[in-house]
């Protein structure tokens, strides 16, 4: 995880009292995966990022039309509009992952 964000203004306007930042994931947390959702990763986050994971797993990259991110990384977020978690996705050498 790169960041865990929280929009206080939107939370005050739309969320129930006591609603706060995502407590499911922490900055610095790391998951290794292939085509399956890793244990411990939020289902909603997986829905938002899995297509990037699939692309990186199959040697793809150069996301977002290219030209503004380093090769073979993706910076994406879960789709929680009040408390999104930002993920940095990058391929790892399969030998390192074993």
C-alpha cells in the first residue's frame, strides 16, 4: 500500500457517525499474487485492481496510455470514494516470490 486516504468532508456528509479511514490495510503492507486474490486483501480492492495484476502477471505494462508512469508499474486505488486505499503494483521476479 502506498496511501490510505480519508475524505472527512464526504464522510461527514454521507457516512454514518464514527466512520473513519479504512482499517483493513496499512501503508507498507505487501501482497504477492499471481492470478488469484491474495489472502487478506479486501475483496473490493481486488475487484478494482485485479485487471492490472493480470496484465503485469502476463508481462504487460505501460498503463494509462503510456508516457507518464515508469514501465511495468500501476498506481491504482480501490473504489471506496470516501476512504480509498492507493496501491502500487509491480511485477517481481518469480524466483524471489518462492
